[in-house]
C-alpha cells in the first residue's frame, strides 16, 4: 500500500468523480427539471398538460408504413404523391391513433380525488 502516493489517490478520486459525473449528468438534469416543476406544483411527467405526446407518431396519431426510425423514406413520399395521404398513413397502434396518452401521474391523482 506504501507504493500508492497521494497524487495517485487524488487521480483515482478525480477519475471516479468524472466517471460518476458523466453517468449521473442526464439524471441530475432530469432531477433538476422535475424538482423545478414540483416546486411550481406542476406535474413532473407532463408539466400539467395532462397529456403525453406519443413518441411513435409524434402526436399525429398516424404513422407511415415503411418509415424507418420515424423518418419518412423517399419511396413513401413518391407513393403519397399518387395516393390519398390517409391511405399512405396508418393509425398509430402505440397510442390508438390518438397521438397522445393521458398522463398516468395526473390520471392517478384525478381518480384518487373522486
Ligand atoms: Zn402514436
Ligand atoms: Zn401529468
């Protein structure tokens, strides 16, 4: 143990701190924003909108079949020129074509207050 110098220990400490900071940074970000919302008595999940937009269809309720990663592909655009736009899009199964979900946190608070 005598081989480990103070500077080595300090280096290990800094390295561990940086590693922790890198891993924790997004979580700290989320924690800060959620604590800001709760201090404003806003919902942590939806910011008091009561609705959470569907990530799959980006709130439109419709998704284009064949689109990869939410991006419309060039072929899809060619097809939609020839067909009606509602034929080239299908209802989003993720949200039931609504484009949004009820915020579970607000919904729970609402039902508990009944
Ligand atoms: Zn959706
Ligand atoms: Zn909410």
